[in-house]
C-alpha cells in the first residue's frame, strides 16, 4: 500500500472515482481521511429509478 511508504505524506492523499468507484472514493475519504475525494456519477446506480 503506497500510504505505508516512508516518503508518502498521508495527509495529501486524494482519490477520484466514477460510478461504484465514486462510492468507494467517498467511503475512503470518510474512513481513511483522504484530503479530497472527487465523486463522478455516484448516483448512476439509481438512475433507472429516478423520474
């Protein structure tokens, strides 16, 4: 895991995700303390039910 490398500043880790990956990016930001997370099309799984 890159965050365990001595040269990595863990407070500067950011992530991005699309569709289900966006859900994972948000969970990571909440639970792992990423400095930023970009959510692209996170709601795509529920678009079929949207009016």
